[in-house]
C-alpha cells in the first residue's frame, strides 16, 4: 500500500504548478522561452521518481512543505498585481534584450528553489540520489533562460560554434532528397520551395543546443542514482547525446520542410517554430530515460533470478 504521507508530499510539491495550470492555462506554452510548459515535465519527473518509494516521511516534514508551496502560489498570483511589470522594467537595468527569457527565468528560479528546498526537507542530502531529475530540470531551464536573456542570439560564442555545422548538414540533406533550393552561409539558411522563399538565421537555442545542456544535467543526475558500472553509465550518456543531437537535426530539418513544403508565411512559421523543439526533445528525453530504466531493471532481474 502506498505511503499516504509520501503521496501527500508529492501533491504539495506539484501543487503550485497545478495551481498555475488551472489559474493561468494560457501561460503553458510548449515553447521553451515563452511559458511555463516546462513545469509540467518537471512535475512528471518528480512524480515518476517519488511514486512507489518505500520511505517514511514524518508529518513535521510534510507540514513544513505547506508554507513553501503557499509562498510560490503567492508569487504566481502577485505577478498579475504588478510584480510581472516590476520584473519586466528591471530588465533594462541589467542590459537584458530578450524580455520573455528574462521574465520566465524568474518563474523557473522560484519553482526550482521551491522544489530543491522541498526535496531537501524530505530527504536531506539524499535527494540528489532519490529525486534529482525534476529539480535539475527546473534549475537547468532557469540557467538556459538566463543565458538567452544576457547573451542573446549569437553573442555567446561557444554555444553558437556548432550551429554552422548543423546548418550545413541540414542543407546537405535537403539537397540529397531534392526537396527544394537550400543554401548555407555560416548560421544562415536561404530556402526556396513551393510557397516562396525565406532566409532563416539560426541561433544556438533554435538549433537545440540548450536541449543538449538540459539533457546532460538531467542524465548525469539520473545516472548518478543508478547502481551500475561507470563504463555502462558513460555508454548510456554518450548514446543519449547522439540521440539529442539527432533530435535537434530533425527539428532544424522540420523547420526547413515547413518553409519548403507548407508555408513561407513568417507568422505561420513562427507559430510552428515556437513548439517544434520541445515537442520533439522532451518526449525523446522521457522515452530515453524510460528505456534505460527498463533495460537496467531487466538486467537486474536476470542477475537475481
């Protein structure tokens, strides 16, 4: 029978995100820098890692979570009463150019602090091995949003370095399958298809570099808690990196196909561009973690049989 206090703890931890989903559903965009969609994936990580644990949680620790959850909900509510405007206005004092990344960054910072504090209260330092994926996903998302806010477009050289190679590879695929006219120049793609032409300037977030960083943080935390040989951990990590790069290539290719075969209308393109990354990367991340867990569970059963 499931530990009732653990279930209650899970409900309290995911409570603020669920409150935001009910109260502000329009803010749950799948675009990584334009909404709270990442909250849902972080909460799914938390539920997946905590549900079924056979750990006793004292009522004192459980009650300590309630004020923290209430503070996060108060933060979310106060955004509509002037706090969001204050955050937006403060951007100019820090030379922030991308306001969306700046404002949503604070949501992920607040939620990340709340979740880290909650699991620390429940499990102490052991939370890193018990439930690391959700907190690290939130904190990683906050870091990526801060990088995008402070170093927009191609100003962060190291992250932009790989983009021209991805662009050239994508153009080569388009030419190989004769899908339209495509030309690559550094991080620029010139596309001409059935509905007109468009020039796309690709920056590191659009190329999915941020997803590689988030994958790395989540996967390292995930593998840390697994009792398997280091060599096998490195293999899993490496395969996941290749898979994430593959997903990013599919993303860039899908954006190109949209221009070449569906529409060269900038408005329609932006609508597709806003969801094309996370709608591919996050399911891939979940599926890969599930696959690694299934493989290792099966291996463990064979060893103990």
